[in-house]
C-alpha cells in the first residue's frame, strides 16, 4: 500500500510554501497561551490571571468571535492549534512550539482534574443534555472532536504522553454517555451535534492503543446513514451542510485502514463519485455555496459572495489524500494540487496569515480577511492546520514496489527508509531563491520558470522514482539525469525512473500554456489558468474578452522582483481588449477587487454591438 511519509522525515525548503508556513508558525507562537485556554479554565471554574474583572472589554486580553465565552462553539480553536503545532513540532523539531504545547497540555490536565477527572472541555456537559432533548444547540460534538483530534496529534506528533492520558479519561466519559443514549428511546442522538469527525479519531486511537473502548466508540459513531444512501447510488449530498458531511468519509477511510473491510473503500469511492465526478467543481477546485453542497451541474447558478468555504477545501484534500494512498490514482494528486494553489494559498492572507472564510466567485469580488483575535471562525482553525500539511503531501512511499513517488512540486526534502537503504531526496526550483538579496555570481541563469525543478537524490540502492505528470501538461515534459536527457517509461500518469541510485541529480521541466475552463451551466464564461494556477483579473466587472488565441489575449508582464523569484511569475496583461486588465495568480490577490469568470465574446457579437452604439 502507498503511504505518506512521517512528518518528522520531511521539511520545506525556501519558496512560497515555506514563506506561507512560516507566517502561520509565527502566528501560532504569537497567540497568548492563557487566551487559548480561557474557555477551558472557565468551564473548570478556575481563575484566569488578570481576568477576574474586565473593566475595558475593548482592550481585554481575551479571544473574541467564536472563541468568546458567550459562543456555544467556544474552545474549538485550541484543538486546531494543538494539531497544527504538533505537526510543526514533528516536521521542524520546533522547540519553542513544543514548550508552549506542553504547558497547554499540563493546564488541560489541571482542568480535567478540576472537572472530576473525566470531562475536559471548553463547554459544559449540560450541552449534551440539551442535545438529548433535541433542542437546538450549536454543534457541541464538533467542538469536542477538535479537542480530541488535537490531543491525539499532540501524542502522535509532539510525543506528549500526557495528552493520551487525558484522552483515556475523556473516552470513559464518552463510553458512559453513549451507553445511556443507546439505551434511550432515541439512540440516533449520537449522530447529532455535528459529530461526523468522531469516527476517524476514535478509530485512530484504537489503532494506536488497541484499547477496546476506542473500538467501541468507533463502532458507535461509524454507522452513518449517509453511507447506505451513497452505496445505493443516491445523491445524499445536494443542499446539505458540506463541512458536516465530509468528515464522515475521513471516518470511512480510517475504518478501512484499521479493518481492511472493502465496504469502507467502496463508501469512500462512492462519495468521491457523488461529490466530485458527478457534481463538478469551480475552476479553483472548490464546490460550496454558502456552507452547502451545490446540486450537480448547478455551480454557476450559485456563484456569489459565499463560495468555497475553506473548511471544505481542507477536508476534501484530506479525503483525496486517503484515496490516493488506497488506490494510487494520479487524479487525486491533481485534485490536491489545484486546491493547495487556489484554496490553501488563495484563502490565506500572504502578509498576515489570516484566512478568508469564503472565496467569492462573483465578478468584482473581494476577499474578507479574518483578524488575529476577534473572529476564530471554523475556517480559521482549518487554515492553521492546512499551512502545516505541505511537507506531508509532497512524497509517498510504496515499499512493496520499491517506489518513491514525487506527488507535489513544492521545494522540500525528505528521508525515506526503503528496505535497508536510507534515501534522501530534495527538490527545489532550478532557479535561485533570493528572498530580497542576491549576489551577482548567483544571478547568471536566464531560466525563470517555476516548473523547472531540480531533484537531488542520495541513496545506495535500486528503486523506482516516480514523478507525477500533472493533468494540465499540454506538451512533452523534459527530464534529465545528471545533465543528460533520458528516455523514461510513462505509465498511469507517472514518469518512472528505475535505476541504482547513488548521488544523482534529476532536472525536470514542465512546459505550461494558458488554458481556459468553464462550468457546465455557464459555458459562455471562462476562467483562465496557467497550469494549476487560476488567474484573477484585477477588475470590478466581467466586461467580456474577445480572442481566438489565448496567447494573443494575454501578454506576460514581467517586473523584476526578489520577493519570490528573480522574475515575477504568472502575471499577464490583456491585449486589444476594451480595457487593459492585469491578471495575477488568485493566491496573490489580497485586497484588490477581482473577477474569475469572463464572458467570451465572439467577433460577430462585437461587430453588432459597435453598430448599435
């Protein structure tokens, strides 16, 4: 089976992804520890230093928005923080974050003891009593899932053993509560309160500990009726809450990993068929309108201010990652690539690291950014996790086939143990990354494409190095081994090189062309892409584009800069249009108005319009 690498064996190298990840890491450190814990202290009845009385709320050292003590979803963000920090501790051996995380776990242990030794939460147990009465309450199981998953990650990736002790005690509370619900007149209450993520985390804890209580909890949460509907070929998704449903399929994936029951793989593949293949996506890879699944082939009708909720992007990437590991189909890697450029990067502010909850698709849209301490939307939490995920997505290992797979083209390095050999592989853009500084002797290369990459391999064994051939390729790629162009076998979306590897260098060049994409219910409008990167026109309206050849519509606009690459990348200006417009990568858009979909105007339409005027 294909497996992702352990985070401790991967890390990012200089480039845009490391820049964005660093902004995110600094934000995690900047957040006040006591504010992260504020709602856990309040629930445990513990005093918070300096907050016994608040005389000036506007200047109080407290987290607001969804973390406000008045919000029913309060405390969810700490779980996300634990997950994100744990991943960085593993990947980067980040000792500062490790110290901060260990303090937080110590404080959570104190809160659990103050609550009687089992319950540890930012919300009261009575929220579950309200849930039992089927009275509306805002997603208490969602909040608890984030904490449970964060503690699990703290144990697995940050090696904090106390986190597992806290989980072990909390699981006893859940056994008791689910026992009561299953004996009640309404056992379906277990499936209320946005509980979809629980199956995955309980199954993972069973895999880690082999304790029967975790297996019991995974079984109790793992029988969603949505599974049955999809297996019967029904839709089951349209117009339902998207982010409340996707985690069910993380659960199915984890159950497949733990049990090897083919039923769960069938559920996962049926979900993908319904969610992506039959439904379609926007040019960015996103699919939601508001927080809901759009009906198949109805995406254009739902274009507006509230498309592409970021949580859904993050969670669908996780589904694609599972499916790739189970099937090896390159289409899932292509899906991930589209979404990391046009979701992970595009919905993170490149200066502040803050998220935008939605990514508007309408003409003349603007991104609405969150703040550091006054919002804490659900997407705020998934964003800080997303920016830690890049190293894990770059490489996979198929030990049975002696194969190392390069899945994403992100500057990074990894160490892989293949049988008795330790392989080290690193990839970088084959161009100096200056980050604001240069030496003249370094600046002699005239190559300025982000898609020319250099791979350095250190090993002492024979194995296959497989490179994903992106779906957007329109021309034959170039591959060179130690400077000499090579013939390679191309199979199932990969370019495979099998040899005895020692100290070798592979250079790869993927030529790119501008392409267009449209939606089935809006074929007259197109979005423009360069490779996987969606280009945004910096204009407040769709004024229509007249062209026969994309290369004559847009001309590269090169401004010398050292902020990311020696030459500005993926920037264009229109030629011979009604007004000049600059197109830039959607992930570079910050506060500008932008338009993604443009009406393609025919020559005859332009002539008729000019005559009428």
